[in-house]
C-alpha cells in the first residue's frame, strides 16, 4: 500500500477545534521554542516556564517539596515498570518440547501489570489469570497498538504492518 502525500497542520487548522486551552497554550509554547532553537527539549521547556510571565508557568509545580515528592513517585513507577520476567513459552501440544525458544532468546516481559484503577500493580501471572483483569489488559494493549498505528500513519515503510495490526484488532484505517 502506497502512502499518500502528507502535510502537517495544527488541530485548529484542520478544523478539529482544540477545546482544551492548556493544550493550545502548550503547543504554541513548543512551537515558539522550536522556532527559536530548532529543537524542543525538556530543559528548554522548563527554562521557558521558569519565567512567571510564561503561558506555561502555571502548568509546572514550583514548590520544590511537592515537586520532589512527585519526582520520587515517578522514580518508583519507573522501577515498578522496569521489573521484568523472562517468559519461557511452552508448546500447547503434548508431544512438543516444553521450551519453544532458547532461554537467551526468550522475551523479557514486565513483571507487574496494572490491576484495576486505583489498585496498583499485581504480579503478571495473577492479572492474566483473572478474567476481568486479563480483559482490561488486552484492551489497554489494543489501545497502545491503535495509538502506534495513528503515530506511524505517515511512515510508508510501516504501512503494511500498520494495516495488519488494524485488521487484526478490527479497526478501520
């Protein structure tokens, strides 16, 4: 499938009408930073936001105690997400060897998965063995795939893979 010629416009220019003024303010600030520096980095955005007259100043936590606590929570989340298992896949057929792949090539997967909203994380095998939690996990993963498909819509080399994914999860391109 050949990708169409792509042009990029803001959501407002496309007539989508961004109702969230915060998003519009952030996008404008990011555009301004890009025009000035030829790139956007977290450091450049924070530098811009430090000025109390900056439109994005109010979207940052400037109380260092609160910011430090939020940062530690982010670090804790990163640690939970980084905890991994090696998934040794087993054949469903009784006459096949137990390990389908060599241990050195086995996939590494997250040890903990989100449980229900507000209930933190549970061990992967527990989440995947409970019907409702498994269903929610599958839906979250499909949402990730949908988002990926939207993100690569303008990359012709991935159009075939994108279409396969959309066909498999039952989505329209």
